[in-house]
């Protein structure tokens, strides 16, 4: 991984971080304005909008945390390394998914075992 790539990723992370900050800010301010009355349908709609906003806010908060972790890794010099096997995550993957923590192989394996864990639950249904 060359230094200029890390530098450009760092800039991307900082941009995304401010994007998440403004998302969180707008969620927090909108949440407040949804608290006013209206009829049942309005309230149902407001409730649904509110849930959607909260979900968006949650995602932004979670993503923000990942971005901060990524920035920390960049200063540690471990950014772009798979957390499982320690190999270099391909640049193309990092461009598509800047906060990728695992290489494709480890990610697929994790998803497979995740899927297996879910299977017993699915059988019960
Ligand atoms: Zn790996």
C-alpha cells in the first residue's frame, strides 16, 4: 500500500466523517420537529418517519465509529490489512468499501459461519 493511496483514503474518511456528522445532526434536529400532533394517520406516518430517521442515525453513528477506527489504523499503519489473516486487502476493495476490515476470503468465511449460526433458527420457523 503506497503512501499517496493512504493519504487519499484519509481525505475520503475525513469527508465521510463530516457527512456522518451532518446526518446525525439532521436526524437529531428532525426528530425533535416530528414530536408535534396531527391525526392518527399523520402520527403513524410521523412514527414511521421517525423510526426511519432513527435507523439512519444509528447507521451513521455505527459508520462514524468505523471511520474513526480506520483513521486510527491509518496512523498505526495497519489500515488495509485483513484483521483475520493479516493479508493486504486489495486496493479495489478498499475503494469500494473504505471501511473493509477483512479480505474477501475471510469475509466470505465469516458470512458462511454467520449463515450456519442462523440455520437452526430458520429451521424452527
Ligand atoms: Zn483475510
